[in-house]
């Protein structure tokens, strides 16, 4: 009797392994990490992630046939999640930097977006010459945070999402916020009493891909080259700007 039960048990295990291996479709779905707190690049529209970057992913999907699944998290969690194998690629208005390139591979750039400084209309910061010695808010783990820290004698408060920094700016807890230009412009447009002080030079934005996914990176680059050449990327950006 025990032998019969053991045979049935092993057979069940083998059937289970067979079912798992036959589910290749699940493994072919590429998990895309993002931080949907960054309009107009990515934000939540109800339960859907919308914006420039999701539209670019949709266009890439149409070009390549790759199926994508979103994973929304804080910006500073994105690269660690990729290193743990939880996401295959990242699109989150991410700037190419030497430090990040040690841990991920970057696609060709799809956008160069300046960094801007926004402040209250009554602020003593009237121009980019008035930045020294001020208290800034910036999103944690971003190049905007690094830019704010590089301002002479600055005090920088880091936030998991830029909207929290803007709320503190509106509450007079900060002198200014250092933020991506298009995102900052959107906050100024939608919040009375804010102004754009000025901008720093633009940073190249790209898609980050796991270093274990070379074929995926090649497919993404081929698709991006075509989408840039045929004007699709420009039309997506204009649509949301």
C-alpha cells in the first residue's frame, strides 16, 4: 500500500513540474518597474498607470510583440528590485548616470529633460543666482536630489515622491523644490502661488534593463530607434505636455 501511495505521490509531483514548465507564457511577460508619482511621465489614472512612459512602453509592445506587466513602487526601490530579480526593466523618467550603469544596462536615450527649480511666488529666490544656502526638497534617489545637494551650503530634504515635496513647499517648509522640468511645470500650472525660478542643463532619460536581459535590451533599442525615427516618441511627448 505504501509503495502505491509513493508512486502516486511522485506521479503528482511530476505532473506539477510539467504544468509549471508548460507555463512559458508567464515567463515571457516582462515586468516593468515604475514610480507612478511623476506626471506627466507616469501617474495613476484610476487603477491604470498612464503618461509618457507607459505610452512609450505600449508603442514598444506593438513593435516587438513583447507583453509587459507593471510593478509600481517608490523610485529608490526600482534598481534594488531589479537586482533582486523582481523586475526586468525600469521606465520612470530615469537619468543615465555612471553609478546606475554599474547595476543596470541602459537603452538609448528617448528624452533629454532639464532639471528645474520651483519656489513660492513671494520667495527671495528670484533667479538661479539666488540658490546658495537655501532649503530644498527633492525626490529620493534622483539626479534632482544630487543636483540640490551640489548647491553651495544647501540643506536638502528627500521625499519618496515629488508631490510631498511640493506640499511642503506650499506650506512654507521649504525654500524651493528641485525637480524635473516638465513635472515641475505641471505642479506650477496646477498649484496657485508657485513659480519656475530657472533650469539646469537637461539629463538624458532612458529605459533601464537588467544586465541578465541582453536580448531584451537589444529589442528595446531597436524599437526605440524606429519610434524616434518615425516621430512616435515626439508625438507621445507632445500629447502629454
